[in-house]
């Protein structure tokens, strides 16, 4: 399947909810997707360094 904004969004949601400690509602998912895509220049977020990915995620935590 080709990578797209939809597959990237699904990846982010799965990563956020994987451990059961957070949900997509705790974060600005579209912001995470946009920022990650801008930095990685790909929709295949599996290629993004995990540390970098989680640093991006942390900046989009809703208060």
C-alpha cells in the first residue's frame, strides 16, 4: 500500500495508543502528522528516528 496522509495518521494513532496510557484525544494528531511529514519529507513514518518522532509528539500534547 502506498504511504499517504491517511497511513501516516493511522501510524501516529497506533503509536499513541499502543501502550494504553494515552489516546489520540490527548494529542493534536494532525499537528504531529504535519510536523513529522515536514521534517521527514515522507509519509512513511516507520523511517523516522523513534527519538525524533517522540520529541515531535511531546510538543503536541494537549493541555
